[in-house]
C-alpha cells in the first residue's frame, strides 16, 4: 500500500463509527461525481446559460433611477466609453 493510502487508513482506524459513515458517504459522492462530471457539465452548461440569460433579460430594472449615481474616482476607468442610463431606454454611450 502506498504512503497516502496508509495515512488515510491510519486516520480511519481512529474515527468513531458515526464519522466513518460520513467518510463513506463522501467517498460515494466522489465516485459519483467522477462518473458523472462530464455529463453534468454538458447538460448543465447549455440549460443553465439559457435560464440565466432569460432571467437576466426579465430582470426588473425600473427602480435603477432610485439609486444615487456612482462617483467615479480618477484612475478607476482606464479605458472604455462614457455611458448614461435613461429610464425606459437603458444604458446609452454618451457621444463626446
């Protein structure tokens, strides 16, 4: 048996029965995750992205004008274009 396995076995031998059950559950989870990881990623990634996009697009932004405007400090914006929020229209790039 290699060194890492020996260390694990030594620690397991000192654990109470209740903790051993938790270890067994965790090992079963690790096995399950290893067997299903790629499948879960491929299924979840496409479905989750579509759900996240839909939720974001349906977000109620009508109360944005109730927040104070953020006071940008020098150096915070190193690049990009200035924008302004117009209620009912959204964020618009400010023409210079």
